[in-house]
C-alpha cells in the first residue's frame, strides 16, 4: 500500500481542525475525495452519516483515520468504517500514528487511539491535554484561518461536547504566538468557546489579559467576540465592551443565550440567568454593538411554556435591535443529553420565528427539517 501519501479530506466545516493538523504533517495533501494512501478525516456528528457512507463505498487502497468530536465520542461506531480513531486532541497523537504506520510499527504503543485487533476494540488510554503554544494554529504557507486562542471549558452544559473533547480546564495561546500568526491574516478572527474568558480560568474574566492581547495587534482588522467565537452573557461588562470598541472592527457580538426559560437554563447547567442575557444585550446596545444571541429550541423536557418564554425574550431582544441565531436541539454523543429526544415545537413559536426570519431578525434552524 502506498502509505507515503498522506491526505486530509477537506470539508467546509472541518477547516479549523485541518489548519491545526497540516503543519504537523508538512508533506500532506488536501483532497476532496478518498485517495490511495493514508486518508485523514475530522468530523462532527452532523457529518458522520455521509462520511461513513463515503468511506464504506470507497474503492481506494487506503488506511482510514478519523478524529474530531464524533469519532472521539463514538470510536466503536466509527471503527465499523475506519481503521483507526484518534480520540481527543490530535496534535501529538496523529503524527505519532502516521510515523508508526509508515514504519510498520505497533500502533498499541501510541496513547490516544482506538483500533480493532482480532475483532476486539483496543483503546490505548487517554493523553494529557497539550500546551497550545507548542503547536501553530495554522501553517501560513498552506492555509489562512482564524486563530484558536483558547481550548477547554470549565462549564458543563449538558448539550455540549467541548469539555468532553478538550477538558474542563481552559488553556490559552500566549499573546506572542497569537500576534506572530496574526501577521498572516488580513482580518484577524479568533476561535474560542468564550472569547471574553481569554487568559482566565474561564469563570473569572481577566480584563488585563484581553487588553494586552488586543493592544498587541495594532492597526489591523480585528474581530473579537464574534463568529467563530462567542461570549457568555455574564462576562459582558462595560470595560470589555470599551476595549472591543477601541481596538476591533466588529460591531456585532455573538452571545450564547440558549433559552429564555430559567428552568431550562438551570436544567442544562448553563450557570447564568435570563437576566444575564438581558443585561448583556442591553450593555452591547448601549455601546453600539448588535448582540447576536444563540438559542436552542427543542431542548429535552422543554414545555410549550418554556418555548414561549424563549419567544418572549427573542421578541424583546429583536425589538431592541438585537438579532438571534437559532438551533434545533441535536443530542450529541458523549454529552449528558445524548440519549434524549427533542421536545416538540410549539406551533406559535414556529410561526413567530418564521416571521422574524422573514424580517431579517432571526437566522438558523428552529424546528426539525
């Protein structure tokens, strides 16, 4: 088998993970279909079915390796189609696995993988989380991307895979490393589960750390606290908004709200209140920012009254000038809600969200397709 060929399967939604991994395998290629050699995939649950079908139908002479949120949470399912699964972070594990495969070594010597041997699934154990500064966020010779500034999350929202994949301790790239890679970007954008938690433990903001970061990037188009990052509502304060206003180009802020029902916020372990969402949005608007607030419809145990509470909050927000981005609940493997089903959507909510979307005040998906 020509395992000297190392190929990353490119999808629009896995660009960030590929950008982080390609510098570690500098002779690798980006491909849009299976090729002979080593085929590396990174994917989430929403892409899993189509990727499994693609691999199953492939006629290539390949070794298939999978990583990312879905394979890490469902290695047994993934190994029905793939030869190896890299669980958790791949920066250390993937290059070691490639090296062993190319040299004909023993994969069981590598921590952080799963594979089948004589019909049984072998798990080689969990690796420690990496030091982000030891690995570049992207290779400027191959791919320009947003800069991942933080990983991990101290919260334990019951629908979210982030702490299961990256741990509960928040880790950050240093300002020097971020600034060095920012030189390759025309528009500087960041990836973080909570941009306003940069430099902190993820619970208590460190405003001086964010000020130092933004001050190290003068004269550039900086977008902070907006897609592909978001901010938690209780982190939004006057000083942080002043810093973003002074240093950054964005006039929107992406805020994770998730529900207008306090009962539901408590049940999914969001650790903030409905009032935090309202105060955060008001502060954004007072400083000239449009808050773009995320909501999830169909959360388990959500009643019609809970959904109407969310709808009332959405109508208040959009009436003030905010926008909303909605999601329809999907149970993700490895989360506390993985074995639950979405709650049925109220007709009134469905109708009103459709009207808001027609007027450009709401985007996303709020009901089952």
